[in-house]
C-alpha cells in the first residue's frame, strides 16, 4: 500500500462562537493518515475529537467555524471547496457514522428505504442497483439481508442498528470511513462483535478508517496508529505499538494507567486528577500542566511545540522538546 497519505490536516483551528468569545475546540492540530490504515483518535469527552471529524467533513454545527488551517484529501483542500463540491465528497469519498447514531434511523421507514433515500440523495436512482449493493454489504456485516432490510428500526437490536448504519455509510465504497464512538451504549459482547466486524471489513476492503473513542483499550485492540487529543490539542501521535509500549506524554500515560488490568493489581489503576480547562480562558503554557504530575516552571509559561522524537512518533511536551 506504500506510504500514500489519504488525508493531511495542517494547523487546523476550529472555533465555537460563544457569548463569552471564541472557544477553540480544535486548536492548531496537524497530522496525516496513510491510505489503508486504521487510525484511532482518543481522549476524554470534550477533547475535540468529534469537532475534528465534523471539520474534516465540513459539517460543523451552527456558530462553529474553521478559523484557519487546511484539510487536504488527496491534495485537495476540503476547507476551500464550495458546498456543492463538498457534497460530491461526502458519503462517496468520505463517510461518517456519527456519535449516538442508534437514534439516527427514521422509525417510520423500513431499512431498505434508508438505503434508497441515501442513494437518491447522491445521484443513484436505480433502485435495483441500490438493493443489490445493500444486500452485498449486509452479508459482509453478517446481517440477514431479507429480514433486516425489510424490517423497521425498532425490530432490530442496538448492535444490528449500528451495523446497519455502518452499511449505509459504505454504500458508495468510500475511501475514508470516520466512525465516532461506534461502540458507545452497546453491551460488552455487542461491542466486541462490532470491533471484530470493523477489523474484518478493513481486512477485506483495505478501506482507511478513522476511529474516534474515549476508550484507549479499544484503540489498542483495533488501530494501527493513534492520535491522543486533550482540550483541542494534539498531545501525542504514532503507531499504536510504539506509543502504547512506551508512552511519552504524561496525558497518554495517565490514560493508560486508567485502564483496568484483569490480571493485574486493581490498586494500580489511577484516575486523572482535575478536569478539562476552560477553553475560552485556558491556562498559560501547556494546556495540560494543571493536571500534570511532571510539570515544571517552563510548562506553566510556554506552550510546547510538537516534536518528532523518532520517525512518526510526535509528542507535544517540554520534557522532550527540551532534549
């Protein structure tokens, strides 16, 4: 597959416009995604993960703006495209399964009608072709196509609805699939099923996947690469094996120490003290320093640059920038 970059995000800043002033929900974030990889984006709730995904898709909510930066998709800057041009990319090239997607299905429509409506909205009016494609994807996701396609959402379990939404997002065979917390609100067995299906789907199609979650253990299980975000900033990124074997950023270390080890000492689990900062009035210096056990004077004064400590492994922390 080589090292072709399907997506390159550079110095992206996204503001929520509030009565108190602009809130930087994504703040000077840069990264690239290699074609055919599964990239996990992890961080606490409020770290900017979903805003990042919506900025890539140009589907930000009202009173939210891309303040600066670029989102290059195969060399085309999505930030500069017109809405009409962007509509040619959404679903067809980049598809998105949103957070809390289980409520996204229209309860009055059969599942097959969701597929037909999606196809029609993007220029495919051949009903037979859409049905054939839906059946094919359903089989890949281990769903009984006849029963599911001609049933209503309320007749499906949570796991089945989640698979239907993934199937809907794949009808145009997108090159990049963004999954936002796809296992939230599902029981543990169903979560396991969804993760295994995504891995199987990736193995069969070689599709590039951006997988957003607050659960670092899920990233360790499914992803090739990881991006760690905190309060709108990128803290650490690299391949999963390198980052998890030897995490460098104190925030990454804190996230990893909060994972329960079924075979280890539960007393070694640690929650991260404190809470996310006020992004309209953030602390000076490194945004993580008020919660960081390693913070020293410079951390409180100056924001650390992102430093590549080894090829592909980037950390934003003065502990390494100083070296």
